[in-house]
C-alpha cells in the first residue's frame, strides 16, 4: 500500500509565519521545540498571539521531517540558482555545467541534482576501478610474508604459525569508505525522486563487497591528499562534504527514519565570499582565511578573511561577513571588527553584508577606517563580486 504524501508547511528564513491552531498537531509542535529549537523559533497558540502557531527560521534552510506525516520546508530568501552558485564556490565543486543546465526551482532539486552527479561519478570510477592503497596488516600465517615477529617466534617455537607484519593492497580505504557512507546518507534523506534514488542505490551496491560501511563526519573530506592515481576523488569528496555537512542526524530511532537536510546560510555565505575572493583575488593581493588571533592565554578568536599585500605580506584589509540585513551595523559587529583590526595592526576593517544597509557604515578612528560593504546575493554572483571589489578598492584599476 502506497504511503500518503506528508503534510508540508513552508517557512522562509528569518520571516515570521503564522498558522491556524488546527494546522499543526500539538505533538508535532512539541517535537519541533524539543528537537529543533536552534533551527526554528516556535511559539505555541496562546492569548497573546490570538491562539495561532508562530514559527520563525533562525537562518537554516532546507527540509525537516518532524514525523513521517509532517514535514517543514524552509525556503531561502536568496534565489535558488544563486544558492547553487554559492555551493559551487563554497565547496570548491568546480562543476562546469552547460549554460542553462543548473536551473532549479527548490532546494530539494539542488540536493537531488548534486546527489545524481555524485552517484554518476562514483559509478564512472567503479567502472575504471576503485583507487586502492597498501594498508599495514598483522596476521598469523603458516608461511612467511613481509616481516616476521622474531621475538614471538623465539618465545613460542612450538607455534607453527608465524606472526607476520606486511602491507596488503585493498580498496577498503577511507577514500572509498567516505563515498559509501555518503551514498547511504543520501539514500535515507528521502529527498530524491525514484530516478535519482535508483542511481544512488546502484552506486552504493557497486561499492558494497569492496568497502566497509562506517560513519564519517564532513571533516574527513577536508585536507585530504590527492595525486595522479586519485585526483578525481577531490570532487567526489567535495560533494560528500556538502551532503555530510548539511544532512543532520535523525532525532528518531530506527534506520528507516528520514534525515533532515539543513543549510546554515550564515556559514554558507561566509564560505562563499571567502572562496569567491580566493578565486578572484585582486592583483597584488593574496587571501588568508580563518586567521586566528590570540588576545591572551585564555581567549582567542578567528577572523573570517584577511587581504594581504603579495610583496610585503602585510595585512591590508580585515573582512568579516554578516549574513543579515539590519538597518545599520550594530555596535557588537563594529566592536568586533575593530578588535580584529587592532589585533593584527590593520587600518582597514570591512563588514560585508548581503544587502546594502539603509545607513551604511564609514567611520574613522585615528588611522583606522571601518566600513560596511555589500556582496549581493540577489543577482549574478560574479557581477556582484566585481561591484564589491570596486567598492573595496576604488583606486585599483585592474583586479585580475
């Protein structure tokens, strides 16, 4: 018997939405409050809100299966195709689509498109043969292989089997285990149509028998070593990082529960701006990301971005992204960027927002200048980036 489609309520990030008292079961409201308080601010029906549900996304977008029968879809304010472009930069996917081939109408379609790409690329690698590596093994054998444990052989001369240390070539290595786990997670998401789910299952089954299924976090996909034998794994692991970073754990027990898919837009914006600037670094500069500053032995912080002079290495600009659209820069953001600039002895501090502020910031305190600039997400991302650089470096003639 075919399962009925779940009830879906839609939210838009950072926008308050109200729903009739009868539209959300109280048991579902309690699950939202208990399991997703960081993602969704929820107020139960009461006298003050005219006995309506009030829900507001706290900067996450995606889909949450609260129960099998009740889901929440959180839509971004940013155009969907620009989300795709941001992901391409942030995760260094470097996927060259023919013009017009990345049209998506929802985040679910973005997820599905990337899942299909990953599955197809894994199948292609399986047809060529999985990357294999030599792993150390210790085993008792009736013949000599590799290096024997002489001490144990002397201590137990009656033992006909010798303890041998050797290396064995195998495909059951982390490079491939990450792929298998990611396909397993995608299969549990419930976000792909049957045509794509079928390809994901096919790729997963192609790895089974060769690769052990074991859990990985997204950090396992970062700073891996690539060379001529596994160079194509770089994009595979970049895609895996996206799925592992944005597909959360189920709050229910049982392997059949669907998993939430949630993108932290503030984090994505930060990663996107950093990677865009790294790819399009102005002439004469280089970019440093996540620079740690230490104030004392008990407190340190990390600066989003530094723009440095390529000849002297001196920090020219301190940049901090703020994924919000306030009327003006708040005092906390101003004090933070000033502290960053003072810590690294830089005279230019920049707060980057996705929209122009009604009251832009441009103040000087001695030699230090603090400004707010706009890296828009509403139009073409590369054009928005060029406008941002023109605002940042108005006297620079050539950027590239």
